[in-house]
């Protein structure tokens, strides 16, 4: 979800650790800035588990699906603004200053949420951390890139992408650790203040980016930093290259606006491919899985919050693992092939989830009048009362019970006592007293999903979704966007693509729960499946294979408007190379 990912091969990875061992200063720079990626991942992932307990504490949140979506998606909305503002602050005040600002926002947001007395305060806190996420998503990798030795720059920047998914995995671990602690969600959300404080303290003693210093005319400071990063000979060469790069950048600065870029046919085609990939990365539904994974697990029939968190930990771990797997395959399979394989697996996984949730909804346990009468009549769901339901009660099941509501009253399903939860149960008013009464008899209380014999199949579907999504659609859109634009337009076009990603992210996050409530979970996943099919067609028609091609050849390929549906075939460049992977290193170095 989230953050740019840069490729590197195994030899570069080994050299990265070797040089870091010889020069710990380099590792200190990369690690300190990389904490921003960890915070990015943690704050976007932690809400999935915290929301389960926020609903328990705040009745208004539990009863209002739109409010739940607002709490989740407010961080994404803040990130859109944070990314836009961060682009200006990094140029105006420096990369280090922007990271320190992001840390202040992370800390303030965590403090506001941990002390929240109502949903409004939670929304404000989520907006603050969202601003921090937006700034960190672009500033942390930029600082690492500009303060790293050139030959291991890709490897060090790639760690930021891994730390993002690692931060999401850590969020699930923290959520699980605090499930039985007093305050539960307050600890989950408040823990994010600690790494923010750590990074703030570390960055106070680190220098500004040497590239930014050069651009601001502070050449002596920049050269002093470069001589700590490089050997004497390498530092001299890097200083000369930096002078030339900054001079070239300044001379072409008037031609790098987005408006100038879209007037060029070649750049327009690149923008269609780059922006389209970023939008489809979100529209296939990844952040419904990452933001609402415990909720989806409960919809599949696992009522316990602790069980939902423990099982959803698997999806987060697979996502982190997938970001490593993509590093190995990206230069061996090519971009388009990996995208096509990824999307084919995503479509299959969403088909499994659609079928499972359809079966779960259509074969849920029936509601029994006798089981309901076992409890005090005042606890019976109003819509199920004899006066309101009449003879129609015989057709009631768990699914219908959970959808029942009258004015301010919602209903829940108390499963049958004993080991078989598929036996007829009771339809009761949903509140804390009734939940405790149901649990007191050794029964399971359901308000999200119904007991199902297909629940484990849903977990398999979620796992398959992440296994296929993460190495392909999870990372390739960012890599393609780093390769497909001409150098003079890369900043403006890359920024437009990243903004499109956050906007699509917000649209999905803000609509998922409403869709499941309005049309059902199975139809919601069917919609994502349809969008995944559209994404597959888009990749085949609009996305070129950039593996092994210099930037100049990518431009020529876009000029030819070549339609190549044979995604398995290697790309062709002007020199007749077949793109079998031998030139991949040149491509990585060239961009």
C-alpha cells in the first residue's frame, strides 16, 4: 500500500551490508530515516485491530458504519494532504526538517487518539497521523536515497518499502499483545508515539541531505557529509556528479511541470500506464484486506476479537514476505509478466471469497423461537417479536437477524450452546448486557458475521489474495513509475501517480463497510473481482514491458504505440536485445 519500492539484486544486498559494516554511519543514516517507513506501515495497519475494540467502547461507532469508515480512512485523507505539503516542505525547508515535522505529527496524533473521549477526537488524531504518513511516504525514501552511496542506493531505499510492510506486521503483533490489557485500543494507537520519539531524537543528530544543501548553496556542508559517506576518491567523483546533476536540474526546472508533461504524447501514454497502475492497485481491494482484515475474518464466522486478530496476522506477515519475494523475481520475470500472474491469482482469490461469503450468508444457522424465548422477552430483537414478525419468524436465520434493526435498536445472534454453532440460536437485542448474558452460558455472540463451516476457506482465500497481490500488484506499480517517465518529467509525473494512489485508497477505504452492509460481503468481493479483470485488461493493453530497457528506449516504445498482448514475450529494444534479464542491471542503474 503503500510507499515506493525500489529493486535490488542479491549481490547489491550483500554489498550493502558489507559497506554498512565498514562504515556504520551509512547504516545509521538509512535506519534513522527508515523509521518513517515503519511508522507509515504501523499507523495504516494498527486501526484494523483497534477498530474492533473502539466499537465495543463507543456505541455510536458500533452503530454507525460510516463513522467506522471515517475513522479508518481519515488517515488516508490526511496522507493526501501530507504528501502534497511534504513535496513543498522538502524543497523549501529540507528533507531532515520534513522528517522531524512528520515525527511531531505522528506523536501528536498518537497522543490524541490514546486519550480520546469520543469518536470526534479519534478522527482528529487519525487526521494528524495521516499528515505524518503522507510526509513520511515521500520524504523518508528521498532522504535515504540522497544520503546513501550510489552503488548501494537501491538496496538501502528498498529497505523503506520492507519497513512499511514490516510496520503493518508489527501493528498486528501489537494489537494481539494488547487484546487483554486495560484500555486495549488506547495502547494499540498510543504505542506509535515511541518510534516517533526515537526517530525525532536520532534525526536531531543527523545532517541534512547533501543534495538539498548543494541546491541551497551550502556546498561546504554538503561536501563534508559526502566525505563521511564515501571514500576520498569516491567523494570527489560524487561531488562532481552532484554539481553537474544540480546544474542540469536547475537549467530544466521550467520544463518539469505536469501541464508541460501532458502536452507530450509520449509522456501522456506513460502517465496513462503509471497512473492507471496506481489506481488499479487500490481498486482491486488490497486495503480492504489490510485495513479491515480482522473485520473480514469476523464476517467469515469467527466471533472472537482475539481470534480475528490472530488469524489476520497471517495476511500481514504474507504481505511483508511478498515485498521480499518481488525483489527476487522482478528482474527474472519482467514487469508485465509479474503483473499478469499477480492479477490472475487475485481474480482467482476474489472468486473464492465471493463464493465463500455467498455460501456463508445463504446457509447461516436458523433462528429458533425456543432458543430466543430462553432469554428474557425484553431482550428479543424487536423485528423478531411476534407482533412485528408474525408467522414470518419461521424464515429467520442469523443473516436476517444481523440485518434487522428498528430505529435505534440493532440485533445480534446468540449461537446454540455446545460445540455445534450451526444449530438454531437466538436473535436478541445487541448491547453489552445481552452479549455478556450470551457469553455467560458458554455461547458465541455474533454481530458481524454468522457461524459458518466455510470460515477456514475464507482464510485460505485471504491468504491466496496476499500471496498473489504482494509480489506483483503490490510492488510493480511503484517500480514501473520509477522507470517509465522521461527524467525531465519524473518528479511531476511520479507525484501525480502517487496522489492518484492515495485518492483511490481513500475511495476504497471509505466505501468497503458501506458496500458490505448495503449489498453483502459476497457482492462486494465480486465487484473487486470485476475491477481486477479490468486491471488485467489494462495491463495487457496499456502497460509496456520496461525490463532491461534504458529510459530512451522506453520513450521510443511509447512513441510506437505498440500493442503487445503476448505478455510472456521479452521486450525488444532498438539494439535488438531480447530483454532476457541480462540487461536488467543496466536498467536498474539507468533509472
